C-alpha cells in the first residue's frame, strides 16, 4: 500500500474541492448580505384593465363581413 503523503494529486484534488466549497460559502454569504441591505423594490403597480366583449350572432351582418 502506498503512502498518502507521496500521492500529490490526491492532495491537489482535496485542495480544489476545499477551495470550491469555500468559494460557494463565500458567495452565499455575500449574496445574503447584499439582499438584506437592499431596499425592497415595489413590483409594477397594477392598473385596472377594461375589457370589452362584443357578442356576434351568426345571423348578424358583422359576422358575415368578417367571414
């Protein structure tokens, strides 16, 4: 069985995994802090909409001109 200290690539992989975890935790903390300090933004104000419905009978002249 080989000695763990001589396997440099294992230590390199472990170091890369540790750095990735550290970057992820740091990014999450920064995102959380920035979100907490930012003022709440009000979404777009809702305006009432007018909806007009026109019923067209199959016997009307408007229906025959459209078709």
